[in-house]
C-alpha cells in the first residue's frame, strides 16, 4: 500500500450484493474517503453489480463524473474485459496502473414494470434466458462448465419462445455491418458519436420495426464481440440479433459454426441483425426467462434503452493518448469470492 502514489482499499466480497452495499456507502467530497476509481476483480457480474449500485445512488451523475471503473478479469466469461482490456489478469492490472486511457461507455437501461436495472453486456431471451436460469442451479455441481452443460441441454431440447419485439432503429443502416470497434484501438465511429453528442449535432432519423417470433434466441448486446462482432462501446446503439424458432438442429449448427469466423451476420438468413436505440420485448409466457448480465428476470414486457456515455472506464490502448489526470483520491478494489 505504501509504495503506491495514491491510497487504496481492498475488499473481498463475501455474499451476493456485498459490492452493491459498499458502493452505496462510499462518500464523495470527504478528505478521508474520497475516491477516483473502482477496480473490479471478477467477472461481468461483479462489474454489473457495481455499476447498478452507482446508478441507484442519488448522486449517480456526480459520482460517475469523478469515479472511473476498471476490470481485472477473474470470472467465467468476462465479455466486457474482452472489449476494454486483457483477459490475462496481470496484463489487465498493468494496463490500469501504467498504460491506461479512459473512455465513456454506453450501458443499457432495462425497465420491467417498476423494476429498473442496468446492463453492461446485454440481454438474452430464449436459449440465453434458459442458460441463466439453469446455470445457477448447476453452479455448485459443474462450476464454470455449467454454461456448456446448460447449452447442450437447451440444444437437445430445442424449443422456440413466443412473442415479439418492437425496435427503434436508425433509418440509415448501410454501414452497420462494416465497422468494427477494435480492441486497444481508437474507434472512429465511437469518437464521431461522442463529438456529435458533445456538439449537439442533429439526431439520426429512426423508424420502428417489429420482429415476430417464435425465436430460438434473441440478444440485445452492448459488449459481446463473439455474437456481435460489430458492436461498439459508445456509438449510442445496441446490437440486436435473433434466430427464428423454426430452425432445425442441422441448420442451427451450420449457422452457429460461422460465429467462429465472425461472418455469421453476412448473408446468413438464419440470423436477424440490426442496430437499435431501444427495444421493447413482449414475451407471451413469463416462464421464458430473460438473461440480464447473467441475472434472471421473468419473461414479462421489458423495455431496453441505450444510455449513451453513461460510465467511464479504464481501457487498454496500444498507444495511450489520454492519461488519467488530477491529484488526490484513491481507488476501491472489489474482488469477487466466486
């Protein structure tokens, strides 16, 4: 502790919701407890818990202006870390300490009745919802392999979910499958969106589109490069994908195999794909669960909306162009026990 130029505190979480509780207790503007960063050692769930706790604070806007979030991956999937940092924990830690930049990231606001949560990675319905539902029951037996076991089970018992989506999408969509937010590189698309927001430029025209089920899977993603290779960290949109429910096992395997090469969205009739500002999901059966960053929600009417540039995170850069500024303050390090 004494070797670092800024003070820091560490906390090993002991139960679900522990990080949430601690973030709620953090104080801004206090000389003995002021902070400038929160580093999460764990998976996407740990970062999501911290972000949701921040968003529930009465001073959330002020808090997010002062505090930068970082992630050191030590979880099952770590989809966010694949976008902003390294999967190697040592490399991720070194990036934060020595070579980081800071970038504003979009998140998703998820509203279901009176319940509001925020997502850093995205939502899934259909097989994705079943994965989240099964994985908790399988955690103690299969550990990290629980997702694979649940996936195989869902594939064998292939069954679509009934419902529909209304999607608020940009009218101009010719470039959406061409751009890529590349790891550790400055992204021209994200920077252009930021300049447009900051400069008060004109909003793009949008239109409402309806997709009707059944679906094998629906995904609304903000930081998941495997399924959505053209997703951007801060372009103001989410990437929406769906696989129709009438697909058979053979065609699903054939279509999914193209995910490995990243061209599953190009000329592939099995996948629907679009950029969206918001989505309203209308499931017919509440038992068809929704997966929100690994957490399970009932299959009820749900609105998902992009919150542009909501949080600030430490990100890797091949050639750092923006160094963390300012003196004073410290960091709280949250390490997940799971």
